[in-house]
């Protein structure tokens, strides 16, 4: 299967960059998720800090699932 995307540059430059760099955005999100998980699991945090990190981590996971993102090819 092939897909061809067409953009009217320069007016569609933002959409073009999103399409071309989508894998980089996903990789950056995975790095953020991983770093927050490390803080959540291994850092000595106060109860308030722990709750905040837990909330942030849950939010990241929620949006990953909501947008059906996968970090590795099927």
C-alpha cells in the first residue's frame, strides 16, 4: 500500500512538518513517558510530589491510549 500526501507550501508548512516529523514527536513522547515513569517508580518524593507525578504519568498514558499511539511497529 502506498500513500501520497500533498501540501501547499508555504501555507501548509506546519502540517507538512507534523507529517514529516511524526516519528520524532512520538519518540519524544516516549522519552517523556519513560522519564516520568522513572521519577514515579524510583525517586524519593513527598506524598504531594508523588501524587503530582502520578497524575502527570496517568495523563500521559490517557492521551497515548486516547490517540491510539503505539511506540513500536506491530
